[in-house]
């Protein structure tokens, strides 16, 4: 498997930049990458924030420590 060009801390910093209101295209251009890895990282690291999941039956599951 190919080693990532960006470390986890760099990925988190890029994702926080988008959460801070910067445009995805601007961030990707600044870091020399396409938008595909950005959206893949966002889906991967989204569970780390401890957001709530809503199941099809309407129940809510809180994930305080992330996806473990």
C-alpha cells in the first residue's frame, strides 16, 4: 500500500481549515492536491469528532470517543 503524502496532523489541519470557513478548492490548491482525498479524509476522520449517529429506526447513538 502506498504511503500517504500527508501526515495525520497535516490532514487534520487541512480539515479544520475547511471547518473554519475556507473553500475546499482553495485548500486543495494551496496543498497541491485534488478534492478527492479531501472528501475521503473528511469521511474517514468525521467519526473522530464524536458526532451522534442516527439509525434508520430513529434512535441516536452518541460516540464520545469516536468510532472504536
